[in-house]
C-alpha cells in the first residue's frame, strides 16, 4: 500500500480507534483487508466500572488461543494534571505477596505485547466515546502509563520490552520515558536489563527494609535479598532530577513500627530515591489492616525529618476495587456477563 496509508492507520490506532470500519479516511477494500488479515482487537471489553472519584476500572477478556476468555484488568486514574493508565502484564501473578489481592489469584500466564498495548488503546477509545464528566475537573486524556496492574512486569520481559517500544517510539504512541513507570517487586537481574534496554521510571515494591519481614511480605526477597537489591538500585541509570520510587504499603502492627522506620531510613539512598507511602486497600478475606491515617502521617513526617523525600499516595477507586493491590480478574466470563 502507499506509505501514507500506514500513517493514516497509525493515527487512528494512536487515538484508540482499532476497528477498521471506523477509520473513515480508508477505502472500503482496505478496511476489509485489515479486518480479515490483522488482529485489530486482541481484547474484548467485558465490563467497565466507574468510581465516585472519576477512576475507571476495565475488565478485558483475551481472544488469543489458548487463553480465550481469560481476564485481565486495567485502570484509568484521572488527576488534575495527568491521566494515568495502570496496565496489567500477566493473568494473575506468580509472586504471592500476601497483602495483595492479585496474589490470591491463580497465575494463568503471560499476556503478549499486543494485549498490553490494547489495554491503553481501549481506554483511549472509551474516553473518546464517554468523556469524564466536566464536573470532576480532572484530566480526561491518557498522558502517563504505569505497569502496576496485575502481575510482575519483569517476569514477562519479552512482552513488556516490545510494548515499551510501541509506547515510546515515534511511530507508536510517542510517549516520553518520563511518563512511563514500571513497578517491580525486585527481580535484580531483570532490573539491570531494564536499565540497559529501556531505562524508564522505576518503582520498587519494597514494603519492608528488614529481610526477615520482607521474606514474608514480598517472597521474591528470599531469592534477591535487600543487599542485592540495594546494589542493583545503585546501578540503575537515572536522568538528572529523577528518583526511583520505593513503594511502601502501610500495614498496622506489621511494618509501621519504629524499628521498621529505622530500617527504611538505613536502606534508602535519599539522593536517588523517594518513598511513596501507600494506604492499605482492603479486600475480602485479607488478614491485614491498614495503618491509621494519623500514624501514617507521623511516619511520613519522621522520614522527612531524616532528610528523605516521602509522599502519601492518595487512594483512588477503592469503591470499585480499583485501588493499589485490589485488582483480581474473574476467570469465568459467563458469570461476569450475567451480573
């Protein structure tokens, strides 16, 4: 085909339009050829839920064999200055962190780069068709991507790297590296490879700076303990004025004590890292409770007094189970569709 046709198709795709019949400036025969010969929609939207705070959660079913009907979830989080898509990289998760709802779901496989990107495009399309209410006064377009949904991204390296290439390339979604963040539980060799291949913003699911406790909260610590993780973070390439984020879910009586604070201060490199304290988001059957708000704020102030940049992550979408640690896709599509 003439080269300009490719640009037309990519322009539609980057807006979130993946159905060839909706690409109005393409001739009918090309629309039909695309529909017949390409996988244009590797995901099917099963359900969308909207939170009172503007957050939207999407449940998608895969169309690829042998995973037809398997589910993944993605979330759109609007803020005053950005619109963030939280994408999944696996069906379930292999890491079994006990405070995370996704960890209670059986791991069913990796998703491919098409399915990762399709989450972003489907949400872009939804926002075109169903814009956020103006009363929310929130950013209603996709501007940032976080690999913080279901799964451990660096346990699915090949697909994640391919999806990053599409997100960052000029022919793709042309996002700045500063607008893409990957969260990992601490797979040290994979973090090193990420730094060499695609050094985007890095977030570490830390949750404890004590090896004994972290062995329980983040079991991958048994393979890559804190000393190895510390050396790895020191090696990770950082642009000027950028920081690695240490994510720390606050669990009452578990990791919010004075000794936990002291261990966290000792582990953190303030010149390269900041700490994001996260309110625990409950889920049915969880054995944990969140640290009370006043204590959480005191914990943050003590970190700041020690010269560490600490922020509190505002919980978003908790009323629709879309907040941090709450994603868990149902695996029976007939039950979902019946609701």
